[in-house]
C-alpha cells in the first residue's frame, strides 16, 4: 500500500509539473555536453577542482547565457537508526553557478515521503537536504564536512526539507544533498526546461521532479 501510494503521488506530481502554463517563463536547455565524469575530463567548464566532481553540465537560455550545475561523487557511512536498523547513507554536494546577467531563484523541495526502489522490492529511498552549510574548504573533509548528520537522521527524516535561494549574476549556490540508503550510489540534479529533476542510480531511468530554476526579473 505504501509503495502504491508513493507511485500515485509521484504520477500526480509528474503530470502536474509536465503541463505547460501561460505564466511559465523562458526555459533552459542543455548547451554543453562535455562534462566532468569521475573528476576527470579534458574539457573543463569551470576552474573548480575536479577531484570530487561527478558531473558538470552547462544549460543556456535563448541569449546564450547559462547556468552550470555540478554534482559531486558520493561519500557516506553506516547509520544505525534509533531502533537498531543498519543502513548506509550517501552525502553529496551540488553547485549551481549563475553565468547570466540577471538573478534567478533556485527552489528545491524534498518531501518527507519515501520512494519505492523498483529493483529492490520492499525497500525505500529517502532524500533530504542536510542542515549544515557546504563551503569550498570542506571538499576534502569526511562527508564533505557535513556536521550533525546523526542527530538529523534520527529526528529529521520524517519532515520535508527545502532550499530557496536567489542567485545573483556571476554568483553561485553550494549545498548538500543526502540519500538513505545511498552508500556508493551516484546522484545529482538535472535541469529540463525550468524544472530540476533528481537522478539517482539505484532507481534506474527515473528522474524525480524536486525543484525549479526561474528568473526573478
């Protein structure tokens, strides 16, 4: 029943977000398919270190100006919940860079609901936004320096987590994401039109809509 309810809710969400709206502003489209993979690529889109970058993609609008989305490789560890169940969590970071001349608003909403894993019947995935702030100097640290994870996982997984940020021209937004279970999996945000989708490789070929990038002017 839980799996069926989740599937119904996801279908409704996908249907709603997939409908065109007269108020919808100009969309982004993928402009540069040469992206970092496993931290190594001859052609680099930015000057950032590629040691922990998994994917890096530039999206542009009709003027040719763009937004770059970087997604990191996973880190994580074992988690024992309050009733003694053991699982592995994955911690990632994402960087969104505004290369345009106007501000845009980044919005991400991860629900409290879990998602059924088709390849592993009876198991469910939780996605969350850890409360700590990611910065460049934490890249080499354990779990990318994300603090307070154990207490958050104990008490915060039953609540939705959100991020809303205005990114000004030539600025960036850097933040954590997490998955439980998520040890060793690959994950990251993909931009289609104005909608942000999350791809995680333990749910093959499924893009889950969780946010948007929209101009504020």
